[in-house]
């Protein structure tokens, strides 16, 4: 089983990498980041329905819809990472540490 503390620390590290890559020194998206996020929003169906109609049968294609939902999930993950505060990870690590002390 995966160590919860390491999982939290890894997630915090991934967050720092995303933020360092996509935000400026004031923690605001750069103009390049906005171009990337707009393109990802388009590609990942961020603002559109993910229901896909089969051109051959005329009904909803569940496989195509699942793929589109997967894209959307990745986009939302990136937005969540960019908007998550360091305090969230600090709180999780503190709670985990407290559970080790008081099982």
C-alpha cells in the first residue's frame, strides 16, 4: 500500500512544478499560459457537452463520450492544481502526522 505522507508530498511537488511552469512571480497566469489554457479548454470540452452522437447510428456514442469526459477531467485537474493553495497540502500533512501520533 502506498504511504499517504509520500502521496501528499508528491502531489504538493507536482503542484509546485505546474505553478512554476505556468504562473509568473505574482502567481498569475502568463500570456502563454492563457493561450495554452484556452486551447486545452477547447480540446478538453471544458465549456461544451461531452455527449457525442454517432454519425452512423444517430444515437449517443458512449465510448466517444467517455473519451471526451477523460479530456475534461485532465483540464479540470490542471485548473485544480493551479488554484490549490499550499495551505491545503500543509493541512493534509499535519492531519496525517497527527494520525501517526494519536491513532
